């Protein structure tokens, strides 16, 4: 049918142009003129002859003509092995075009480092026109990714400057064409691409200044808007490269603003540009960190590309041309690719040798250590257990049947904790609380003491992570534990995990405490619950729930229980808070009395010390008097004896 053989007019024109470029021009004498010598004419004609199968393969590879299944197309292309034939080169050209287009369309900020080596693996010397055209088309279609395409061109420019120069020439010529046609969208896209190429070091600052001079020489609303967008994108780099030129540009903007001949909207844009300049272009960085791939020393700016010069954009590079030296050119590019990317074959061989050496060492270690043990890190066994627990709960009619099935599953030690967690999770998933779950938990705790410890740990874990649950799940969990507690299935010392004060509680934890105690009050009654809270055996457990260490915490607990309708539980706290000033006064009086007694004891000690000192002084005085008396008596005796002797 005719519709299966239709092709686009554009493709037909390209084929006609390729045929004219490939076929030699005829002269009057029937001789063909060309660079190829006469002996090689027959070989050229033979190589350019295309059979019907080759035409089908070429048409299918280009995406037009009759549909051919992929396996048949691949087989037909494999049959064409001669590189000198036009059909082989045509198929290779189409494959190169598709590969380059795919890589350009796939590149982004995160994978550009992986796309660049793949791009160099393709023959971008032969397909440099395809690369530039694909980049410009992709940038025109998605201007938000302009910085990505500019970074890709900058990396290619460091290794092959001709490609960067060709891209810059084509962008300049496209801008000139759009400027003459007053195509605002195309102008904005072109100047944005030029700005990012300047940020990456591909374009020179002279081109940027020329472009701004053209836009601001005869200002209009559209030209000023394009200039404002352009300066925002490359203002930071332009200020570093040419501070004087940047100053001149902003003075021109200020003049345009003062003249007031442009629209108010554009005036506001200029004012916004001055605000951006004042913030040092913080919202418009020169390079994104992920796209800063080229060092400053390796950048090759093209100062020969100007806005006013005539540039050859080499449109013939975009279409297929027959290459008689195809094999030699491919070998030359293989050498270039090895210089850029390195010899991948040697690296692969080294990696293979390293892997073999490591495998040999591991084998030796395994033989020495014995048989290797495999540890299952997927937790498949635990997932199957949780599934069985859920099915057992949902398929049972009574709680006795559930308990019987669950105990049969816990044939290995260590599974009790997972069973308790799964039971609580199933309870929390219900729309309303079901009494069966509480009866199952109570029966498990009565049958085996291990479950008491695991439910104790589950209570602590659930209360610590209660802020992660929704209100419905939170209500079911609180009622579950209240049901087990009122039956005394496990210890009330779990209340020690609750610290009721303004700092240690959140809105979720306060809702949990409220529902827990309201459910306990309904099940036990307020008087029994109060007696349990005041039981001396559980004084340490309720110490943090009914705090008496700080008056602020005491008032918070009183207000909390009063607001939930359980103010009767706080009689002890109210009595404590009422008698607190008296206790404080008694403590102060006791402290003062202790200090007075200490001072009295100190004064008594001082008086006793002074008395002892006076007594010692009196004793010394008396002893001195006695000694003086004795001396006087001795003197009198001696005088009497002397007088006696004189009389004699």
C-alpha cells in the first residue's frame, strides 16, 4: 500500500542533497570530474551501488519506509560488513545520530559525569554537527536545563575546542536571525545559552559585552527585558571578568530607568536587577556544584567568536556524507578516545586479575575455616511469622482459639517479643477497640511469665514512640493496656515509664494517659483505681505520675487529672500542695534552730575556754604568792638565825 511507503518531504530533500553531493558532476564528453583518479572510479561506483536489501535496511534504520521486525533488521544489517560501502556508512551514521540524541536527551545534573564518558565513546568528531544540533534543540525545548547542556559542551570543549567553537558560532548566528525577526522567545533562549557558556568559560567576555551593547543601544521593552535576564544569568562571572564593563552596563540601565520611556513592568525588572546586584547575585550562582567539572586552567574561551563577525556554521556536518577513508578515520578516533578515557582493555584485564586473586584468597580462607555459613539478612522468616500471626488472629472465632494458635507458632525461643508486637499492631489497625485483643494478652500473660516481660518492654516502646501514631491507633493501644492492667495480668510498675509534667510530655502522650486512666476508671471504678494509685507497694511506680518534687509539676498533674474528670485521684497531691508552705516554714525553723544551737554551742565552748584560762591564771598567781611567802619566811628564818648567832 502507498501509506506504508510514505516518507517526509524533509527526508526526501536530504536524500536528494546527499545524492547530489555523492554523485560526480558530468561534463560534455561524458567524463566525470572529481578528486578521485581514473583507476579508482570503478571501485568507487561499485562501493556506492546499493541493493534492494541494503535500501530496506537503510530505510528501516532511519525510521521510515516499510516496517521490518527487529531481529530481521539486525540480521540484514549484519550482512552488510564492508565499511567502504555507502550502505554500511549510512547505517553507522543513523546509529550515531540516535545514540547522540539519546545521550543529550538523557543528561541531567545527577548523571552528567556518567554521560560524558559514554559521549566520548561515540565518534563525536564525525558527528560534531549532530552533537551541536542536538544540544541546541534540547536547550531550546527545555531552557531550564541550559546550565546542564552548557556544562556538557564545556567538558567537550576542553578536549575538542572545535566543537565548542562550532556550538558558539551557531548560537550567535541563531541569535542574530531571531533578533532580526523579533522572535523574543528564541532570543531569550539564545542569550541564556550564551550566558551559561560564558559562566563555564567557553565564551569570551567581549561577546557578552557586545551583546549587551546591542540590546541597550536602542532600548525597547523587549530588548531591555532580554538584557535583564541575560545579566542575571551571567552577572557574577561578568563582574569578576570585567568590573568596568559591568559598571558601564549598570549605568546604562540606570539611565534607561531615569528616562522612563519604557513600560512600568520593565522598570520594575530593572529595579529588581539592582536588588539582585546588591545581594551579590546569590540567587544566580555562576556554577552549580554538581556542574563544576572543568578547572579554570583547562578552560578554552573562544575570543574569535564575536557578534558582528561572519561565521561558517558548517551545515553540511548535519547530513550524511560518504567517506572513502572511513576505516582509517575510525582508527584515528579510537586512538583519541584512548587518550581521553584511557585504555579500557588494560584496566579490564587488571580488574579481572585482581578479582581472580581475591577469589583465590577467599577460597583458601574458606577451606581453612571450614564450610561457609550463610546468614539470611532478608528477614524472610520474620515476615512469614508476622503473616501467620495476622491470619491466625483474623481467622479465629474466640480468644481461646487465637491463644492456642499463637502458642503453637512460638516453637522457638525469642519469638514471643515479635508475637506481642504483632498483637498490639493488629489491635491498633482496628477501627474501634475490640475486647478480644485484651483477653488474648491477658491469657498469654497468665500462661507464661515470659510474656509479662515482653509486654512490659512493649509498653515502654509504645509510650516512647506514641507521637508517631494517629489518634485512632493511639486510642486502641491505650485501651489494650488498660484491659490487661485492670485484670492484674502484668505488673503495675509499668507506670514508672510515665513522667507527667510539662516538659516530658507531648500532646500525643497526654492523650494516651487520658484514655488509659479513663478506661481504667470505667473498668475498675474510681475508688479502686485511687486505692491502687495510693498503694505503698506501688509508690515508686506512681512517683513520676503524681509528682511531689516540684510544686509546678504537682499543679500540672492536678490540673491534668481534673480536666479529664479524674480529680479524685489527686486528693493526695492537693493535701501535699496545701501543707507545702507549713512544711517549708517548719524546715526553715528547723534550719534556724539548728543554726542557733550551733551558735550556742560555739559560745559555750568559748566561755569554757575563757574560764579555764582564768583558772590557770589564778593558780599561777597563787603559786607565785606561795613561793613569795616561802621566800619571805626563809629570809626571816635566816635573819633570826643570824641575830641569834650575833647574840651568842
